[in-house]
C-alpha cells in the first residue's frame, strides 16, 4: 500500500498516523488557489472537478472533510459544486474565515448578519481608487469583507504596494483590518481567522490527525494552528498549493504541489492509499 511522498519527517509521521486511523482524520482545505484556480473573474473560479472527486473518495474513509475559505459560504458552495458528490454527504464549508457555515448533510446555512462597517467602506472605496488612478481595480463585496484585486492593473504588485497605506487608513477608521493576498487586499473584521476556525472544527470532530491545504497568506493562521495542535498530540500535515504569485507557505509546508491540479493528484493518491 502506498501513500503520497511527504517532504518532511513530521509530514511522513502524520501520513502513517492517517493510514493507521483514517476515521480520526480531518481533511481541511482552502478554496481559491487550492481547490480552484485563480482567475480574472472571481465569480468564475470553479473548483477543479478532479480535486472535488478526490475529496469525495477521501470522504468515504476519513472522519471529516472541511473547506475553510474567505469566500461567502454560498459562493463557495456554488463554485465548488459539492452538492450530491459521493463521499461528501457530511462535508462542511466554513465561509468568511469562520463566520458562516454550510452543512451538506442537511443543506443548511448559518449566516450571521453582515457588519455595517463593510457597507461604509464600499461607499468610500471607489473614490479612493479613482484618486490613485486605479479605478480599474476589481472590487469584490463579500458582505462581511471587501476585496480589492489588482490583477487587472498594468503592474499588480506595484499597485498592491501603493494601496497599502490608503486602504489601511480606510480600514482603521472603521474598526476593520487590512489583510494581504495574491494581488489582492482584503478589508474585514478582525475576528475572522482561519486558524481559529480550524481549531474549532478539530475540537468539534475530535480529530487526532489533520491535513490542511492552502496557497496564500490568508492561510498562515491555519498553518500555525496545525503546528500548534501537533504539540497537543494532533498529528498535522501541511500542503502548499504553489504558484508563481505567492511562495510564503512553501518553507512551512510538508508537501508542495503544483496548484489545484497538483493538489487533485495528491489527494487522489492519498485516497488510493487509504482505499487499498
């Protein structure tokens, strides 16, 4: 019986623990850049069908499959096309960094009210972008957060740097935080955190092993949570969905794959190992 090759000793140990007790394993993954490719229009970022199918195969063996994303949970469910996938009947999607939730078992959503500060930011934002000559930057209103994408601008990284101070001031005036991503700034409430969301799910499920796959700076809190959980006896394995836009997670990861197609292949190989 074979398992995917791990790039670290701790990752190899976690894989062995997963093989011994798959029913005590939690598989958690980010959405954009991990399950789905980064595309010009975020509303067209559909999950890689091979990755979704592989998660379904894994769902037949592991204790829980969870997606933790900064997206609104309704958007993640739509773009993921998870409904009706064999093996994902008990899947959970946690949206807006832990604030929203969807359970596949009952197809129900938990959606707290959006904070009013986001609407105030959305009203001011176009004027700020226009004053900087960046009116072509894409604004994505997520309800509980607002993202400013620079990918459509002539020099996305320069624009990102130029926006940091004015967007930081805007966020601060409304009691919000500014967080970086792949050619994107996101303004959101400070209580939203993938690390806290992951910890909560591990406690809820009683998982003794956890896999987390991510690709971006927004996944760092979850990466840190996995390493901290290891000190409490929860074996952890970190997978980086690598790209040319961001490499902050590569040195922290046990396994590095080539974007969503690479993750799909890795998950499929893991499913093959558990099924054999």
